[in-house]
C-alpha cells in the first residue's frame, strides 16, 4: 500500500494567515477605539484648582 503525502498549497496557507492577521487587527482597532472614546469622555470632566497663599482668603476655580 502506498502512502500519499498531502501537499500544502502555499497560496492557501498565505491566504489563511492573511485572514487571521486581518481579524486580529480588527480586534485591536475596536479596542483602540473604545480607549479613545473613554479618554475623550474623561477629557471633558471639569478640573478643580485650589490655591493657597498667606492672605486670609482662599479661592476655588473650576474650569473645563
């Protein structure tokens, strides 16, 4: 009985690797977009500044 060796088509292998890399890249871009949205939401939070001095008064300043 003769054993038949199965040859792997290099074109098919390259195509499968390209699809796998494309799907991985898609997930990275989705994750990056979510991070950018979170950073955008936190960048519009108001900032509180508190300054002290030797005077008998103080002030608070809130700005965007």
